[in-house]
């Protein structure tokens, strides 16, 4: 008796094959073969969705073989496909998939998010990432790569840019999603080097990575070489004043920026002033979304932001400031509301129900910490027998000049 053909997934169409969220377990070629026969039947296949199932070594090999025959494939979603698998299984499974990706001449988007393969499984992805000429979107969110794995991925991105340059073209990569990976500072310079070489990025999302101020500084400096950047998400990393000043000095490099997420980045009062001073200069007039929750911003920074909105940010339709200092009735927050109303976006501001009171002692401690941080930098430069870096001098000059130009109404 012939085996019953599986019912096609409701998202499967003339161009899409999907098993998304079916919670199926495939250990062998035989177990997944009936579904791959359906995939083969999709003549104009452009997108596959395998996320939300669990695939073993042999099943991944079978999928790879099937995909290699579909030369028109553009989008491949393999997020969350290793639930319940041994860590020793994952490298070989990934290699089968990534080897097949290299045979697909117009593949543009790959999603391998929510697969807890860790740094040890980064290696099987490197040849694909470094070599595919049409890759535009790479999503590696929540993979637990750590600093070492992250540095390997960044190295592959750098190689991608170098190969594109050698071929006389610009890298195709436009979007990188690499959040919740414990990247920390250890991989930040590698990513910075890759970003600077790519120059093609439009969207970068790196939230919740434990990156501290030195890493933030390196990353945003690398991103300055990407003038078409529209979305930057650094939520829940630690900027403090050092990282904030680097962000502020980088904002003019991104005139097309539309979405900026710096929530939970600990900008602090002085760092907030630096960022808002730049925005007040009109550096990013196309901003539609600005997320700044829980950053210890005080009235100085909020007032500068109100000026920025009133003078330049006519397209801002989403603004989050909850968890900063003050009260909703304070003059600076009232000014924010009035500035948004000027552009007809009075509902853009999120609730202000968790604002915090700034203690005088707390403010003094923060200033002392920032002064100590500055002294440490100066001592390091002195010990190296070198002048402060020209780039750092430039950032200070840029921010000083911007502040001179800002007029608060």
C-alpha cells in the first residue's frame, strides 16, 4: 500500500514551500522524503521555510540535495531547526545546508536564527558567508556564538567584502541581524573591520550582546563607511559616555537613518547630551523611530531632544523615553509632546509611567566615574607615548561645534 502523501502546508504556493512551525521531527532521509517530493513539485520555487521543526544529519543532507536542484531559490529560512539535537550533530548538518546554498546563484536571504549551535558550529557557515556573491540578508539571531564564534563570522563578512572588491563590485550584503549572541567586546573590532570594508549595509541589528563602551565605539566607527544605513539596533548593550560620544560623532555619517534603537544602553546624562546635540544639528532628518528607554537621560538631554524634534524630526512617529530621569509633568517632557504635536505626531511618545528620580549623590557618582574613565584613557595614551588618537580628537571637536550651533527655543 502506497504511503499517504502529507497535506501541503497552508503557506505553500506556486513559489513557496513551507513546513514553518509544523513541529515535525526528521531524523532520516526517508522521514523527510515525502515532503521533499512536494518541494520538488514547486516549479518556480523562490522561498523555503523549514523553521520550527527539528532536522537530523541525514535529513539535512537530503534537504541540501533537494535545494541544489532549485536554482531560482532566493530565500531560505532554517531558523529553529535543531531543537533536541546533540551539539555534535549540528556542524555536519549545517555544512550540508551551507554547501547547498553555494550552488544557488541568486540566493539573497538566509535565516539561521534561534539555533543554539554556539561558537563551535560557526566554521561550517564560513565558506558560504565569505563566498556567496548575491547574499543580501543574513540573520543569525540567538545562536549563542560568543566572542570567538562572532569573530569568525565577522572574518567571513570581511572576506566577502574583499572578494567583492577583487571582482570589481560592491558587496551585496544589506542586512545583518546578529543579536543575543554574547558577542561582547571580544568580537567587536572584527565586526568593525567587516562593516568598514562592506560599505553596503542598510540594516544592522546587534541587541543584547554584552558589548561594552569600547566595543560600541569600534562598531559605530566601522559603520561610518555605510552611508545608506537606515536601521541600527544596539539595544541592551553598554555605551556609557565613551560609547555615546562615538555614536553621536557617527550619526552624521548616516543621513538616511530611519530607525535607531539605543534603549537600555546606559547612555547616562553626559552621553545623552552628546547624542541629542548631534540630532539637534539636523544630522538625521528622516528618523521615524527613536527608542531611548532606561538610559538615565536627564532634563538636559530631553530638552535637546525636544529641540531636535521641533526643528528637524518631522517624520518621527515612534519615540520611547520611559525609564529615564524626571516626571512626566516636567517641562522637558512637556516640550517633547509639544514638539511632536507640531508635526501632527502627538501620539508618537510611549507611556512615561516608569520615570525615575535622579538622586544628587547618584549624579555626582556618575560624573566622577566618567571623569575617572577619561583619566584612564589619558593615562593609557601617555603610557604608550602617543598623542590622543586623531579620530577621538575629531569627535570632541565635532560635538563641540554641533553644540555651538544648537539653539534651544
